[in-house]
C-alpha cells in the first residue's frame, strides 16, 4: 500500500475509533465521500491496523466458575462480577448474590445454620421473605464479643428468621473461651446443647472465612490472647471458619485453641447438603484456599478478582 494511502487509512481509523468522529465528519475533514470513509475503515480492519476485541463478562465469569468447580469438586460455584475491586463493594455484591441463592434453595422443613461477621451480615440483610413452612434457623458458633466489636450475630439470625418466618435459635456465648473446663460447663447446659445439636443437623450451612490471625475478627473481638496470636502465626494460620483457625491446607492450626472454641466442628460441614462459603477480597484468598482444600464447602460464592487469584494459586501449586 502506498505510504500516503496507509497514512489516510490510519488517520480515518484514529478519527473514528479514538476520537468518535462520525463517518460524515471524517469525509468532510478528509474531503472524500462517505463511502470512501467506509472503505478506509474496512481496510484498517482487514490489515489489522484496527483490531476489535469483544469482552463478554458473562462468558468470562462462566469460565471462572467452571474452572473452580472442577478444581475443587464443588457442587456449585457462583462468581459475582463486582464493578470495582473494593472490599466493601465486593461484600455487598456477593452478599446480594448469596441471598438470592439461599432464597432459591430453602424449602419446607430445612434447617439453616449460619455463622456471623460482616460478609454474612450483607447476605442476611438482603434476604427477601419466602413462603416456606417449618424452617429452622440456628447459630453455628458463639458470637458474643468480649470487646465493643460488633459480630452482627443477633442481626443475622433475626434477618434470616424473618425471611423464613421462624424464630431463630441463638448461641448467646463467646466463640472462644479461656479454659476448656469453661467450655465443658457451658455446653453441658441443655438449652445450649439443643442449639449445638440443631447446628449438627442443619442441612444448609452458610458461612464465610475470617482474615489471618493478626487481622482476624476473633482478635478484634478479644477472643484470642497475644500468646494465641503468636502461636497461630508460627503455625501459619490463614484464617478461620466458624471461629476455628486453619492453615492453607484446611488443617486445624492448634488443637488447644480449637478445644476452647464453641460451635460446629469443621468436619461436620463436609456432611452438609449445602455448605455455602461466601467470601471475597484478595486478603481472604489464602483462607478461601484453606476452606476449599479442607473440603468444608461444596458451594462457593465469590467475586471475579478473588476467583482469578485462586485459579492462579492453583496453577502455581500444580507447577503450571
């Protein structure tokens, strides 16, 4: 192609695709006919000067879902297309999606067990009421804070109870106590024992993962001592599920701390019909990996940013 012709093709393409000129405006500017402009633009595409790439967010998300579902043998994976990579926005978006998913699966006679925290709070407050009968809602782990930190445990239970027209069952207790004998005394109470048994029987478990030791809500709620935090750091804790601290392989980090924790045992989550992990944000990637490696969840609801990093980590672990 002659140099002047190539320059005209490039100029027409820049005016049309970068500067948003209409074809008529380009024709007037270049002093050529409108059909000639159309031919120049077509030539720009034919020669690869202009390359059009169509990004389908739905297709991208679907591929992420299928990849994670296969890698971790999940029953269901839902990836939310968050507009920005912001922790609070992600919580709101995955909360909305999880609320819709929970609404779709709850049926008459189900027992819904839930944990606490800001992510699950976003799920609960976006729940719509559903006409179902004989549904039970119960708390899976203690949620009374030693500090002024709000765990949102009571609000979450009340929102879910309202959505499914039932009175929720509370565990008005701390998640972790100082001594094993204290826990033993607490769980021997018949009312507490009834709620814990209901959590074991729950066919639906709704939970998230907490941050690693030093940033954990358990620390902010004053459940863990400085010695506990130092120990968890040495054991490479990546976060918690139902207040039980795990490493990236999903193993319990310390049996001593775990024995003082009040709530559902993690192995019981593996038996649930629906074990729904709702978590997102790059700070929680390792904790999500730990939950998935431990097979505590059969359903994952997260965002596309987190999903992509999860997949990259899986590839690194497998030597790709």
